[in-house]
């Protein structure tokens, strides 16, 4: 059954077509139990109407609804922030900074910075996985270096490890290599030892996992793709979808910022059946710390 989302493009424009409505919505999400001072937590607050700010009657700290968030000190209208968030979380194969630049009528630099701030905010920690988990690794980036051997040697590509819990969440992370210690550390960070099952392919680095997990493999080198419920099709489907994002939207991704793109994809994948995905994305923007442009280009 298709998910009926709370927000679509039409009612997004109707509800959040001006700055006042956007600020009211942010205030309701940030302070659902009543406004408090970010500095001293006092509830004695006065509003400075002219500047869209608030003044704490206790410590005299002045703040706005975006103070201390990823939107701190932004010069971009909140209406454009809302449209950018909607386009990013509702586009199955994402949207490029160039596309946002054209759609929102902003410069490419502003659009690029906006996209990365939203991606940073969308990172959400998760509890260790408990069900049937599939683990695999893949290569993202430019063309493979033909001067090197094929197979696991991917030349100038970045290596990404991924684990997905069937019917649950996906976690993806850039890793330096596909060695045993690297992949085992990644698995331990995301999967409980008491998980219902851990399925991988027959790559040598996964050998011996049965000492820690209920581990089973499929022998891809022998053209075995599934054996009963043992397979890695779910995580491989996630790889396919992410690579279509790269090909169809981003076209190219720098190694430096790859983890941010993975965070965005994770959020969208993990909220694929969430009718309140837009609201929850806005909430993440309110809890994420600010990020300066200099941090991104350093």
C-alpha cells in the first residue's frame, strides 16, 4: 500500500509560503512544551517583534528560533529552506545542487552549501540492529584504474560498507579498505552479537564471523545468489539505488564529502514508509549544530 505523505508540494506552498508561517512551524517543533531560553532554560521570555527575536527576562540572552541550529545566521529565506528540505527528502533519487540553484533562484555556491548543511542535519544515530542483517561493501566514485587488477581492487574509487536490517534501517559508511579488521569493526558498531542472523557474501574478510554471530554466506563466486532466506539482495538493492542517485542526480561525488551524501540517502531510505518524513527532517535541522562554509572547503 502506497504511503500517503503529510506534506505534498501543493500544501507545502500553501502552508509555508511566507516567513511568518515558517517561523511559527519551527517554534512549534522546537518548543512543543513552551518556549525556553537556549542559554539558561528559563521560560520567562519576551518577544522582540521588529527583529523576529526573543529576549530572556532572566539572563537577557537574545535568540531566534534558528539560534544554535544548522540554520543559525542564515541569510536565506526560511521558505527556501523548507522547499530545499522537501525536494531532498521527497526525491527518491535525490536532487543536485545545480537543480536546487535553478529551482530556488539562488547561486550555485549557496545551493551547494545549503545541500551539505541539510545532509549533515539528516544524520541520525541508531540503536544496534537485532534482526536479520545483511552486510556488503561496494565502490563509489570515478572509473576504476585499469592499470590495476580487477575484482576487489577498485583503484581510485571510495570503499563503502553497508548493513541493512530486513524490514528496518540501513547504515552506510566510508571505510579505508575491505580487510578483516576493518569490516568486523564496522559490523560490531552496528549489529548486536545476539542478532537473529548476519548474512554476507563469501569474501574472505567475513570468514570466522560465526564465532561472534549467527553467520551464513552465499557463494557469489560460484554463482550462488540465494539459499533459502540467506542472501544479500536487500543491501545490494540499496547500493543500486544509491548509485542511480550518483549517476542521475549528482553525476560525481568527492571523496571528502561522500559520508554526507550517504547520510542523506540513509535518512531517505530509513524513512521510506514515514508519512511525516518532511516534519521529521525539519526537526533534525533544529537539533543539528551549525556548520560554517569554511569547514566544508577546508
